[in-house]
C-alpha cells in the first residue's frame, strides 16, 4: 500500500497485524529496559547527526541516501544547532548555502528536486513548507535571508487573505493547517526580522483563526467529530495553528475543552493515533498541543503529567541503536516522494531525528527536567509560554 498525504509518502508493505504485534512486543520489552536505564537520548542523537555529515553544512537524509539536499541539510543543521555542535565556520557556511539556494521571490530551492512537485503548493512538503524550517535556522544563527519573502505579498491584502482562509477545507484540517502554518510563520518572521509590513495581515489572520474555533471542541474543525480518526485529524490541525497564536500571545478561548479532546486522542501506548505505531508527525502533533493547552489553562495535575510522561516513553521507543529516530516503526519512508529523502523500514532519518528530538525537548521543558534548548522564534520551535520574553 502506498499513500501520499501532505507531502509524506509512506510505503507500508509490512504494516499489517504481524507488524503491529511485533511493535507491541518490542515496546513492552523497551518499557522494562527503560525503567532501569539512565541513558540520555541526546547523546545518541549527537552521534547520529555527526555520522550523517557529508561535508561542511551538508547532511545525508539517511544511511540509504548518498546525496545531501536542502531538506536534509536544514534538518541536520537544526539538530546540530539545538545541541551546540556547530562552530562559527559551520554557521557561516550554512548561511552562505542558504543565500545560494534562495530565489528572488524569497523561496528556497534545490536542483535535486522536481520543481513541478516542489513548487506545487503541497502543505506538508515543498518550497513554502520549507520556509518555516529555515526561519528557525536563521534565528538560531541570527541571520536575515538575502531576499525578502516577496512571495507573501498577495497575503498583505486583507481581502485576498480572508478569501484564501475561507477557501481552505476545515474538515480536512490537518492538510489545511499546514498551509496556514507555512504562510503564518513566514509572515511573522518577515514582520519581526525582515521589517516587512505584515503586522496588519498577521493580526487579520490570527483574529480570523480565533473566531474560527469550534467552541464544541475548542479547536479548528468544521462539523461533528464522530470517531477517533476525526478527533486525531482535529488535534493535528491544532498543532499547526496554535504556535501562531502562542507566539503573539493571544488569549485562546475554549482551551479547557480542547485539552480534553487532545487527551482523548492519545492511545494507551502513549502515541497519538488510533493504534500503536504512530509517526513522528502524529506524535508531535499530539503532545505539543497537550502541553500548550495545559499551559494555557493552568491545568497541570497528575493526569496531565502522567500522559506527558507516557508520550515521552513512546517517542523514546522510536530511537534506534545508531542514535537516530524512525519516522514510523516497520514502515519505509519517502519524504515528498523523493529518493534523496528516503529511509528503509525501521531506519533512522534526519527528519524523524529532528522532529522526535524536538518533541522530547518540549516535553522536558514542560516537566522542567532540564534547561530548555528552545528559542524565541515563530513556528516549530516556539518555546512554551513561560519562556517567551
């Protein structure tokens, strides 16, 4: 079976009943070992990202790949910056690399990708999706991109912006929210770092989104939620929208209702899909809103803490012996359908290593297990509320 959704291509030839039972057995064994282990996942991640280096500011996506591309380079650099592995020479080289791979309209590119696919507007992969990753990297090294984000200029017109927001499918909110995050984060960065006049546009978008919340569920979903699949869809949509409002310190209504929906989306294994075997996307899409809604409401009881700890154990189960993480157990992975962004079943890759490490850092920040490595930036690495200056 093949599925291409939101830019993520998962080839799952062994994802049936036997694979699920194998994952369950392995997870139960992991839990027993985990209780006795003082291992810090970060040491493994540092080792893995170092092994994936293919030159200065260059990284292979997985050990199955032999060509570094802009996505893999960005993910490798983000991990290395998160754990202070880069020196000034590496940072300078990465900044120059970004300059060479930016078009005049502000979007970034890579000749290794099929441009017809890369610039087609898929919310979960491609040129617009890449920008909110690059803005985090730029904030980490205090770099302003060479070219302004001129591709955003149409959204400066309020009528155009609202018409675009109205055109999105709020029943298919996981996909639509990717588009919202891609544009919203880029506008926040353009406003705050590049001096582009997007203040009114950002406010108009955020005001629209606050008013768009379905008060029955506290999140962005059109219609009724009748099953777990729809609830998971709704929660995953919240993950992409909530950081926009968080970063700009909006009061978010119905957050207590939303918190209950996120709790109901977590499975008994700790992941955020109907059954065992949730992906890196599904897990961060669940645990991040769980934590942020807890912060918003001030509800931080033992029920919340235990659920967050359960999510942490499940995410750690997805770390391999090489120190990297899998996107999804027992499944091959091909990002955007690209052979240069692929990994075999149960093979680590840099996207999963970054996303699952970020999930764990958000968790440890919430549990106050260590000093946070998150920074004040819009989007993916937006810190928790108490850390925003």
